[in-house]
C-alpha cells in the first residue's frame, strides 16, 4: 500500500549491486525514478558465468569458520563457505506468470514496476541496463513512445508494457532481441507496422491487442503505404492478387446508384417541365382570346 512519488533526495542513490527491484502492486505515482535507475550499475554490465550461481548471504558465522577456512584453504574453501550460506528465495512475475524461485540465480536481473500509477515517458536510460532479463512496466499511466534504446537490452527475455497510454510505433530495432520470448504491448494507443522476423514471428495476437492503429502479422489488419510511404492499416477483408475489396465494390455501387438516380431525375424533370409548358401555352392562348373579345366590346 505504498503511495506517492519516488523522489530524488540530496543524497545520491546507491544501489550499485542491486539485481532485482520489485515495487509492483502499490500506488506509487509520478514519473519513473530515473535517478534511481541510473544507480543500478550491476545491471549495466554483462558478466559471463562459467557455472550457475545463486544469490546468498552468510548467517550465523561462528569464529571457528575462519579457522576452518584457513585450515582448508589448500583443500576446498568452497565447501566451508557452503556450510554457512543461506540462499535467497522469492516470487517474481516472469513472462506473465508468477514464478517461485527457491534459489534466485545470480545472473537474474529484473525490474517490476507494474500495477502502480506511474506516468510520463519511459526514460531512454533504461536501455543502459544491458543485463536485464525482465522488464515489467505494465498497468500504469505511461505516455509517449517506446524508446528504441530498449533494443540495447540484448539479454532481455520478457518485456511487458501493456495497459498504458503509449503511442507511436513499436521500434523496428526490437526485432534484434533474439532472447525475447515474452512480449506484451496490448491495451495501448500504438500504431504503424509490427516488427517482423526473429522472435516477433512467435508472438500471438494477444501481445498486440487493443491497439487500433497497429497493422501487420499476426494481426488481421494488413499494412499499406499511402501518401509519403506512411503505413496505414487496412482490413483483412481486402482480397489479394488484384481482386477488388468489398470497400471498393460498395463505392462502385454508390456511384452507379447515383448515376442512375441522376438520369431518372433528368427524365422526370423534362417530363414535368414539358407538361407545365403545354399547360402554360394553352392557358396563355385562352387569355389572349379573352382579351381580344373584351377589346371589341
């Protein structure tokens, strides 16, 4: 039930070793905390690992630990360390599913700010956090466009930007994210063509739903180019191979109907005018005869 903005104080943030930040399901508002994100130095460095390691802390280290470490330094000090370390466990939203990690891998880097009231734009500096595996900013009030700098997150496996007010196009550069297995930008105001190729060929329609301006696979709306080669979504009902679409057919029906109506109107108009002309001539002759008789008298 935390609420309010995450403010920048005079003292510098110092979260240089932070691997996971989960502030989801609160009522934080204001803009995304750029200063805080800048301090995540561990997330900016991609470190290769020869073996799978887990995050842990030492607990209840007795004085004998240090003696044992010295005695076994030539044997295997790792066995002594393992005797007194406790691994972390936690639940995280990953790829749209809540996952429970009994042991948190050391290489797991993630940010989850979902289900809050954050507003404003997604800062470009997020693209500096190159070791991120998960980024979830869904269900906020974020506006502006998706920054192309997210393409720098080459290790990213899960990206959720759904249920915001994001606009503009999906950056084509995101197709370079070859590890991306979960992607969701549904319920926004995005437009233009969906990136094609690589992982984007594996995403379903649910990943892009409720964005009226989006077009291209896997959505039914195809992309055409109008004007200055600007993408424009058209309906799947438009036939391929040069066949006419129902939209064009409807216009032709309207034009034909208008033409026929115009001709009928002209014909009827001429008939009516001709009848009125005959009546006028007949009436005029009768009046002339009447005036002549009156003139004689």
